[in-house]
C-alpha cells in the first residue's frame, strides 16, 4: 500500500480583511451623522416656524384690532 500526501494549492495572493470592520463602522458613523444633521435642520426649521406663530399669538393678547 502506497501512501501519498495531498498538497492543497494555496492562492499566491491572499486577501487581507483586517480593516473591513473598521471601515464599515466608519461608514455607519458617517451615515448616522448625516441623518442627525438632517433631523436637526428639520427640527430647527419647525421650531422657528412654531416660535414665530407663538410670538404672534402672544402679541395679540389684549388687542382689540382685527390685525391679529
């Protein structure tokens, strides 16, 4: 009985994936930052609009003219 060894051919270029998790995490952080900026802009615009209406209503308290 003859025993032969089987050699598995390895590819010459091995792909290095050590930084993949860090890159994915950085992309996720950037996406969340852009979403946060968008939410802040929307909130700020809504708040400014609501504040102007509240100021208008407060200024109308006690007035009898039809400008309010």
